[in-house]
């Protein structure tokens, strides 16, 4: 589970900043096994941006790709927040895991909601990072989400058991699980995380993004169903898929996986929703927000969408998608610059501090800290996330928890009270 990233090129375009990265390694969360080109598009001077990790083979393919939030602002606003169909329910605790750390109490009209912070990690395959963040969360009885790449439950020698939609058998933009020992360690980490109350979600499988066509930006419902069928198959049949390898039992119930994040934040909403419903999903956190700032999630077509927020950051002195990779591109175009680690960490931490202060004193919308288990730019990001987790998760009326627990809390509220909460304006949408 090695996390080594080598930046080979950065392409800057007038309207779009594209950071081009080459990842090499055998076992990481956003790359592994071979060479992968990853880009991120950030619109300069607009109110929204597309980000995450977008794969492209050249600058032209990166800039010609559609925004990674394939559902446009118009499609987002066509389904306004609504709680009328939200059932009133109390949170139940699945067997083998800790109870929720969120007080499941109904608010009265005019009451102030708790401040939720949702930490999530795409890929979720690094043993070192799993242990590091679980130890940090334990100090304040906090929870977080690991969005697992399904291929990390396949050893490298069993890569041909995966065929991504439209791709060659055994092909992947992020490699596979490495050795049998590494897959066994990952299963143990997943079991431990689940037992501590952390939530496992999906980061799908092959991480095929714009430039590695056909990418998630053009996949149909049938393609997404195929990808999710394989994801759950890797979790259910991990022993059969790795013959001759001694593996522990995976104790994470498959029916507790209720959502995730698509590769590179790509996907067409109308194509994704039927696949999500087919697999019992209740939430997603892939779509770029149609508006700036931090706001409450939206119930769209029966799915709670936790939009990726485009926020003002005093550390970066401007707007940025609140995800580690996008911050890196904002900082220096995604270049690996030794000696800048401390400066970048401070800017990242200042961003989280500002978002917390704005939300806590404002609309109390959940703060999404979207990260990867990475060591980018000399490990510039995870130390800032750890510091934020340790310093703020124990603050009064503040709960660092999971997507599903926030949903359980929202659906417990009376519809009129929830509507009032959800329809507040955004915060951190501009410089104070």
C-alpha cells in the first residue's frame, strides 16, 4: 500500500487550470499499478469549478472534457430541496458497529442544528492512513467515511477478473490490490473501521476519467450498474477472486454501503440515479455544487446529494473546491515542490478553520472535508486534516460523523423544521 506520486507535467490554460500528474506505484488510493495521468479542471473567474482527479491524456482532452459535475446547474435547481417525502425515522445501529455519535433528537422550530463535519477519503486503501485517522477519530469519538475502490480487493495477479465498462479486461487507471498480504491487511482495516462506527462507501472500481475513454462522464445507467455490480461482487467474492490467498473474513455488511463518490466527480445524474436506486443507495457526494459556498444537502430524485462545495478560502485568497487535489492545483498548479509543505499545510488548515467558523456561526450546514489517503507534495494535506479533526471534532455542539448518520438525523426531523434548515442560504461563498 505504497503512496508515491510523481508530478511530471503541469498544463496551464487561460480559462482552465489543468494540473497533469503521473502516478506510479503498486498500491495507492488514487493510483497504482502502472502509470496514470490525472488532471483537475478549475474554472477561473466563474462561480463553479470541476475538480477531483480527472484523467486526461493531453491538455486538449482535459480542456475539452465536460465539467465533472455532469448534472448542470439547471438540472440541480429543477429539483429544489424538499423534505415532504422524508420519512420520520430513528437511527438504527447495524450489528457489529458502534452506535451513532450523533444525538438523534428532534429540533423545535427555530432551534439551531448541530454542526456536522463529514470527513471522507477516496480510494481508502492505505493501511498507514487508515490507522492514522482511526486513531485521531477515536480521541473525540468521531466517525468518517472511507470510499473504497473495489479493485483493491483483487490481488495484482487477479486483475483480469475486472472489466470496466467499455475497457479491456484487466485494465484500470488506479491499479489493483497488490499482494495477498496487502489485500488481507486492507480487509482487516475495513473490519476495524466498521467496528468503530466509520462508514464504508464506494469509489467504484477502475477510475476511468475523461481522457481514459469511455469515461464516467459518458457512462450509461447500464454501465454504472455494471460497475456497481462488480464492486459489490469484489466485496462478496473476495476469497473466490483470489484463489490460493489466505484472507480474513470481511465483516462489513454489504447493505450498509449506501453511497459514495464517483471517479473524478464525473457522471450524468439521469444515468446515475437508476443505478444508485438499483443498489439501494441513499446518498451521493460527487456533483459539483451549482452555487458557491457551503449549503445543506438536497434531496433529488430520492437521493440525498451532498454537493462538493466551491468555497472562499482565506488561505488561498480565492475560491476553490474543498478537496485536497483542487487545493493543490489552486496552490501551484499541482506541481511537486519540496520545501513548500509547511506553507501549503497552513493554507489548507486555514481553509478548514474559516469554513467551520462561517458554518458554525451561520447556517450550520455540514462541512465536507473531501480527501485522499495521499502523500501529495511532501504530505501537504493529511497532516492539516488530522489537525483539523483533532482540534474541532471535540468542539461544543459539533459532531464529526458519516453521511448516513447525517441523513438519519435529517429524516428524524419534522418536515417543516427540516425545510427551514435546508432552505437557508449558503455561507463561505465569498470573502468576508
